[in-house]
C-alpha cells in the first residue's frame, strides 16, 4: 500500500538523492517511493509491503518495519484513504 502524495495526483512530491541499505523488504517493511531514475527518491511518498517482497531489496530505500497494527495493514483495500498516521 502506498501513501504520502501531497498533490493527490499520484506524482508525489519533489526528488531527493536515494540512499539504499541492506534491509530486507519483509512483511510490514516501509519503503520510500521513487520514479524511473533510481538515483532519486520521492520526498513524500512511501509504501508498506503486505507480504515479503525481496525483489525490492536494494532497489528501494527501506526505512522502517511495522511493529504493531498488522491487522490494519491487512485490512487496507484499493481506494482506502489514510486519515492519520504516526511514525515513532
């Protein structure tokens, strides 16, 4: 699932240099969205993987891991909107 699109158009925000790491995209991992140019990440769009997605490893920046609320993630459907979010 993806969020953080300030314009509401699917294009996201601005571009920032990408920073990759060795964290695996396992269920509940948070990643930073990007366009075709892997040298730049989006500065606002993010995604959460709902299942193991190792094909994303070292292709996207992994910046966090879900520690609770998996039931909420599992319940998200296409078209749902994020009303609030808290990152700790």
